[in-house]
C-alpha cells in the first residue's frame, strides 16, 4: 500500500524535477503557524503544507500530497484555506496517479498531466508587481541571530513595498495589536534604504522617512526597533530644536516625532513647517486611526504639508463606522491580519471574560446617603454614570477589592478607569486592601504622572520584574504599550468606541512563556462589544457615507505631551456621594465566559452544549468512558483530547461548579452530560472501595493496605488528579511509606506490583 510519503518520493518529487523546479525553490513540510495556545502549555494544530513552491521571493503554489489509495482532491479544501492565508493563487493536490490544479483567482480547477515550470507559473502572476516592487522584494529582510519573520509579517512587508513600487501614494496596513507592526515598519524602511528608493529617482539616494506617533512611548519603542540604523535616526522635539538654536534637524534619514511635538500650538508655528514640503519621501503613521485621516485634526495639517510623500498608515483596527475616515483617506488596506487570526495561529494569546456585577450597578440615592459635592439631578444612576456624573468612593473600593479577589497576587494587571481622578482613587483603594507591602505594587500611570509614571511603566514592561504589578490608567495605555506578560485587563470604564475597545483588549494579547490566556475583568458591561457581528470583521461604511458624529481620530491622549505633574481634580459639577452606613455593598455575580475560535464569549448554556457535542467523538458509551477513566494513562490521553477540543481542566472545574458537582468525580459529570447517568460523590466511591475487604486482603503487607487507604483519602479530598501515574512518588512521600524502594518492598518487592495495585485501586473506584 503506497503511503503519502511514497507519493511524495515516487511521484511528486520526480515530477517537480522534470518541470525544472530547483531544490532552492521548494519548501517541503512547511509549518507556518505556531498553533493556538491552550491550557497547560499545550498548542493546537499548526498550519502545514506538504510543498510550498516559490520564485523571486513570491510564493507561487501549494502542493497537497495524498496516499495513492485516496482521492486526489481529498485535502483540497484545507489546502485552499492555507493558500488564502499565504496569498497563493494555485493549489495542486495529487495522489501520484492524478494531479488536480485549482486556481483561486478564477475559482476553477481541473486535472493536469504535468506541473508548470517556475517561469510559466511566475508568468501567471504577471501584472501583480512592478519592476521596482520586484527589486524591493529581492532585498533580504534584516534579521539578527535566529530571528525569522512570521508568514503574515513577510506578506505585509511585500504588500507594502509592492504598492510603493506601483506608485501608490496612500497605503494602509491593518494588523492586530501585538503582531509586530513596528517590526514590519522597520523591514519596509530597510528594503527602501538598501534599494535606494526615493520618490524622485529610484536608486539615486536613500529616502528620508518621517515616523509619526501620538505618544512618546510609541515613538521610543519604534526608535528601539530601528536600532540597526541608529546613525541615521533622530527624534524631532523641542529639546532637539533648542540644542540646534531653534533650527530643526535635517542631518538624518529617519525622523521620529509625536505629532503634538511638531504640530502648531497657540501662537506658535509647528516645527513641521520648517521642513520643505518635498523633504520627506515616506511618512509612516503609527496607530493612524487616532488622527491621520481626520480633516479637522492636527495630524491632517502635517500630512497635507508633506502631501507629495508616500503616506503609509498602520492600524490595529478593521474598518468600522467610527474610523471610516481612516479608510477613506488611505484606501483599502493592502494587507490585513485580524485578532482572531492571530489567536488561532498561536501568535497572540487567547482571552476569557469575567463579568462582575455589584448591587450598586443601579443606584437610587436615599436620605441616608450624604452629598459631599454637587446636587443630585436624577433619580437613578446607572453603571455608566459612575465617575462621569457621580463619584462614589465606596463603589470604587468594592471594585478594588473584587479585582484583588479575582486575580493572582503577582499577575501583571492593567486597570482602565473612567478618567485620571478615578485612576487615582482606584490606585489608593487597591493599595488599601492589597497583601503585598511594596509601595509600588499598584501605581497610577496617566499623563499627570509625567516622568515618574513613564519610569514605572518601563519597570512594569520589564518581564524580569514583578513590581509594579498593577497599573491604574485611563487613556494613556490604550495603544501600543508592549507589555508581554499582562495577565489581566480590567475594565471599570464605559467604552463607547469599538476602536478603543479593540485597543484595550490588545493590551493582553502578546505572547509570553507560561501565559496560556489572559482575563478581561469587566465591571461595566463593555465586553458586550464582543457580541457585535463585526467585532473582528470589516463592515460596510455607513449608508450614505454619513460619518460618526464623534470620531475617535484626532483625539490626542487624555493630556498632550509633554506630561506634567500633579493630580487632576474632578470637575466641580460632578456629584460626589458618601453612601449611608447601613447600605449593604456587595458583588452579586461573577460570571466567567470562555471564548470560541471566532472570538465570541460563550454563555454557560452554549459552553455546555458545545462540550456535549464534542463528547460522542471521544467515547461511545458509559462502559467505554469507564474503561478509559479507570486507567490513569488512558484518562490523561482523554483529558488531552478535551483540551484540544477547547475544554481545559479549569473549564471542567467551572462546569462542576455550575452543576453543583464539586464533590463528584469528573467521570460522573461527563457520564451525566453525555448519557444522563446519575452522579456519585467521590466520598461514596471511596467508601465503596474501603468496604471491599477482599480487595485489601490480596495485599499481605499492612503498609501496602495503609498506602492504598491513604490514596483513597487523597482522592476523596482533592479529586482525580491524585490518581495520575506521576503522583505516585509524591503520594509515597506524603503517606510516610518511605522511599520508592520501601514502597516496592511493601507491595512484594517489585515496582510493577506497586503500579498494578495503583491501577487496580482505580478499577475498583469506577466499577
């Protein structure tokens, strides 16, 4: 019987050689994703192609190999999906006897006798690229050490340089937060530099590039990425201009600036006007949804001044009604990579949602409540009114305590508050109830904190430092802050814009060793935005081209740089209340929702239904489940299959709590869900075995019987985790039996006898 490997060796390889494909043009067994992150450091299935054919730095075709006995197009659909990801037009599927060619552009396929040679296949892509674009493609990436670009980064860079080569003046790249937009920016500039591209005469001189950001921290992070070109880099700001006696720097090729530093201010011309309008060849705009396209914004004046340059925008936000200006200005993105794709590919961290409700989410003031500032103007205050219309420190304190109760003590956490004053109060309340003595355990990082705040943020971003652990903020951290080990993103603010919500979620998505997921803890219902049909998609622009009356672009950070010191007072018109001493204040509900592969949080009912649908593929009957569960090795394999199906151990524990089955074995819950079998408690199962004198009588040594009774006690207290094979050494030690050798002696002198007894005990538990 011919295997798939035989098909590759005996048919496909010779056929490719006959078509003049060189070994350097063939990538075999190509894995191009990492696999979705799952609990316990487990990864989902990686995307893989048998063959990837390429020429002149362009992927040309995928080949899917099948066994000779299988239909030649059996794996075609998956290969087409992968071709779409890799921007490949042609897919071939072959069992050796027959070869099928599918063209993604025409949507048609047919059986072919021969593979096309490299030149023929490349010619089918003609018109896709220009000569200049091809020259830019041919410049190798700048890579240090073992660094390699991810597949989508490579595609994004090529898409941008192709567009530049074709003479595009406005270019947009849309990639989810945490996917390496700055790395992509650097590689684009590197290729332009090495090819000596400029908008006047290709090859005559290196380009001059302006990199615009809206936060100092974003500009500084970008400068660090451009370190290989540090001699060509300069930052435009007041300090630099003052050093030069009021003259803007021109002796560089790569210029970094935040738009506030070079824009016009009251009675002062902006620094950008000191540059000739044709000075820059390329302007790159980071987080361009925040201002570049808004005609009324300061960004637009800068871009209009340098209108002859190529403008390349970078954003994490797919097209929506609240950023349609951005897409009108730049046009359709030349490349897109979504948050959902990043998570499913394993390059971003999945998330779960904890929705926390309190009995103050709807507040009716009583005569016992004390008005400290202002006057009450409404009868009922809703959760979105807090810290906007009404300030209630008692509620902030309740939220602070709930945050501490719902995170691991040393997990890095960002708390997004309504404004800077709220962030100050939240910090103080967390510090009031924290267990850690360090004064910097929880700090506020907002524009008011100035240099101190930036220094604390840098320490927070250092993955080797535990302190600071919790940051409270309002708007300053919504974009671009690269802190890879953030485990919790807390929302105690009303998030009106989907653009802003997506940015906030992005604070937790960066991958870090040992970080299987991060948690979004929501006190204000902001996570309802996950249920928007187009949460991670690209909806049509609003009917009639009507723009959002409150666009986010053009809005600077909460307080423009340079940052100043001193806390911000709440507006005097804001009502401040001290709740009456007899009013009960409490959390009334904490609901955990897990996320499916489409990025939607699952309700408990959906979660259970999803599990029940998966179970028939894992076992067909109660007897089969019993057989699997009573063997520690087979049980571990089943638990791994459940993880790959999207149900980790923590989620299963949550299910037990939902069905009030905390005292039951997981076996009983699975049997109940799949076959409606009645559940037994662990105590009942353990007692049944304890009463079986015949079982214990087969072990003559009293220490052996004591050890087995000890294991039963541990099982009853803790659960099935105590019955794993790798727990045996620990159980021996905890039981006081002595060493592993002592235990073997108690069971007849052989280690295998101990293992047999351990397995037999489990058989007794489940039969």
